[in-house]
C-alpha cells in the first residue's frame, strides 16, 4: 500500500524541469531585428552630390569684361605739357645753375635716369669726356637710361623723352630759340631752364 503515493510524486518532479525549456524558447524572439534596413537612409545622400553639379561660375565671368572698357578712360595725352621752372643765371653761370638743379632733383628723390641736361652753348664736361670714347659708347649710355644724360643742342633732337629736362642756356640767343622748344617736347613732366630771364621769356613767348 505505501507504494501508490510515491508514484505521483515522481511524475510531478519530471514535469517541472521540462516546462522551463519551453519558456526559454521565447527568448530568441529579438532575432528578427532587421539589420539591412538602416541602409535605406544612405539613398537620400545620393542627391546631395548632384547639387554642386550646376556651376555658378558663369555669373562672375560676365562681370569681368565690364571693368575692361573703363580702363582706357584715363586720358594720358593731357599730361603732355610739362611744368616750366625758370632759374635766372648768366650765360657763364648757367651750367653751374643746371648742376645745382640736378643735385636738388636727385636729393628730392628723382632717379638719375629721369633727368636729361641740354646745353645750348659749350658742351658739358661729361659730354666731351664721353664722346672722346666714341659716339657708340656715348649713346649706349643714353639708351641704358640709368644715369643723368648730358647732350648739347645739336644732339638734343636725338635724345629720348625723359620726365625732367634741364636746359643750360650758356650760348647765343639763336641756339636758345632752337633748343627750348625741342627741350619742352622732350620733357615729360618738368622743364627747368637756367639762363637770362628776358632771353628765355622772349623765346618761350615766341614759341607760344
């Protein structure tokens, strides 16, 4: 008789552990999480690089040619008339006055190559010295344009235009009358004339 109650206890203990693995099977439910779905947001990124395709550079190209025509508006020929400065001096002292004028120009910052000195009478000592080596070397220094150049009235027409021309009227009135208009044409910004004021005014008056 005591064997009968023991049998149902054994069946109950066996059923207990079997039910637990059934509940464990419900755990793998999170497996269906979709991994490839986040790849979808990458698609809207593709239209991004297409935006820089339309270049806006066409607009600035149209603006560039506009300032071009405005450049030639500056009229340079109006500056062709140089300023005139008269330094009273005798025919004997005109050359020394011209040398002092050159020194003042250099001290004020003028470049030596900007200055041309013309004598209406006796040649400047520098001119005579350089011509002793031949006209080729003499005019080569003129063409170099890196130093003050001295020329007499006879060669002034061969000299090129320079910003400043200094004329030493150390000869007769005939040479002055022929040299001053030419010197004015060679002066780009300033014409300095050293000599007799009455003689110079008479020549310049006739030139006008």
